[in-house]
């Protein structure tokens, strides 16, 4: 079902579009959560530390794929909002040809670099062989991750957020079933967990492609639409590269901070890995709202309606803050139980509980503000603002405070948790300032 995001009551339309995105994000996050839960049960803390360290590197690869898809998706949403079908074909064709070239480069680069990067992260010695085995398989799945993100960005630009939910539900079931089979009875360890993830990614991509083919989306396309066109590639990259850089910088900071946590010992590294995955899971409602705001703002700008685009940001803030508040309360009270699902050892539970109660608290509300407004900036064609805010959040604040509190002030694990807790607040203020200036400059008198 395709929603016209340029019409209807803003809050209701935004919520209807965001809910399937939330479901898809939650299920997609189960890929890594399932890997960690199964690996933790069968391989213990070394397996958890390995998968958590490797997964941080995976997020960087996924960020590059998602950034490219977001750039094309915003341009496609504008064409959809304006009713420009020839323009939509040009954008989608260019996005597909660019994705083919990018898939080759990203796969080759990841295969060359994952070993040196994991060693630079100082993965604990007992976890390093498992991490290398895991990443050696995951890198080959990069084309499927890129292809899936591209096709889902196209679907979202058309107003369809429901179809990806079905794709991911099927893939998550396959992933968890293969995890249990390959890591358990077949004793394939981290290699088996990675193989299960890649198989699920491939299935998601094929389902998304089949959906677009069945609805006849590509029927009006000609072969010329898919030829490499440097002007079209440039337009997509101008929109997508700042988004990709934003996401890469954020995940690079997590990778570097993971190195700090690794220096606190295997139990602390495993607990931080669990905490990060649960934090990721908890952020899904906020991310879904942000994705919806990006698409709605893009369609509304294309339709020449900045008033509605501004409303999408304000209503998105309300939805993200409400959902994040519920998540924070649930995680605070359930932290020990949640950590024990992955590793019941007392040391890991103690570290993990401290991590969650610091890093998934009031800072989550600030993060929700930052993320939604960064998403709005991308949707209205200001991706550089989102990138700048990401640099401030990830490098200056998260990484800088981690080094200051965790290393220089010798606060160790607790200092690293405090750094994560404090880092989103200045960025939330920067986002609010941007929104105020944008509304003052762009809004009609009847806003």
C-alpha cells in the first residue's frame, strides 16, 4: 500500500508510515541480536566480544549502503511528490547503476581492510579468531545489503513502508533458524552465525526485487535509464555522501569506543557489546520516525508545501520523544534481565546493567531530538547539517569524552558510560536551532 504523504492529517499519516518501518527495523536488528544470543550461549564471552566487535565494523559498511540509498530515496521522494514520473525513472535508473559500481568497490574494500581494522580495535586475543571468521563471511554479503537498502529506499519514496516489513519478517525467521542450526548442532561457531546473516540478507534483497517487479514498477523503464550518467550520479552523491559520512562517522566512533571498552577486559567488552546491541534495539522507534520524517519532508518539498514539511518535523519530534520515553523506562527496570538473556555470568550482568542504566536514560530523549531533526534536514535538502551534527556528536563529544573520562581521568568502564550518556545533548540543541531558523526562513505565513 502506497501512502500519499503530501495529504491527510500529518501526525496520523506520519505514524501510519512509521509503524511498518519500526517493525522492519526491529526485525532487522534481530539479525545481530540472534547472532549474539546464540553465539553467547554456545561460545561464551569470547564469542560475544568477537561478534560485538565485528558487528561494529558491519555497521560502518551498512552505513555506506544506507547513506547512498537515502540520497537516492530523497530525490525519488521529491519526484514522487511533484508527480514527475520521467524524473523518478532517471533517479531510480541512476541509483541502480551507481549501486552496482558501489557494491563492487565496497565488497573489495571490506575484504581488504577488515583484518587490520579488527586488530587495530584491540579485540581480546581469545575473541580475535572468531571475529576474523565472522567478518570474512559478512563482507561477501555487502552487495545484498546495498541492494536491499536501495530497493527499500525506492519503495519508501513511493509511500510504501509496509512491504519491507514482510521481507524482513521472513528473513529474520530464516536467520534465527539457521543460527540455531549452524552454531548449535553443526558446530560452525562464528562462521555459521555470519553465514546465517548473509543468507537472510540475500533473501531480503530478492523479496524486495520481486515486489517491485510484480507491481510493474520497472515496466516503463528503458535500458538507457540504467546507463551510468555522471550528472545523475553527482546529484545522488551530493545528497547521499553527507548522509553516508554522517552514519560512518557515528559508527566509526562506536568502533573506536569499542576499542576503549575492549581494554577493560573480556567481561566488560562482552557487556558493552550487549549494551550497544540493546541500545540499538531501543533506538528503533526513534529511527523509524526519523525515516518517515525524511520521506514526508522530501515529498512535501517536491510538492511545493514547506508548511507541511515543517509540521512533519514537529509531529515527528512528539512521536519520537513519546516512544523513547517508554523505551527508557522499560530498559531501566529490565536491564539485568535483558543482559542475562545473552550472558548470565554475574560480571557481565553487572557491567551490562551499568551500561544500560547510564547509556539508555535521559540521553535517549536528547538523541531522539537530534536524530529526528537531522533526518528532517536531510529530507529538505540540507544533509550537510546532519553530517556536521554527527561530527560534533560522534568525534568531538562521544569519542573526546570517552578519551577524557575513560582514559585520561582513569574512570574506566564507568567513565566510558558517562561519555556516551552526555554526548547527545549539545547536538539536540543544534538541531532545534536549525529547525527554528528553517521555519523562520521557509514557512508560509499560515504555518
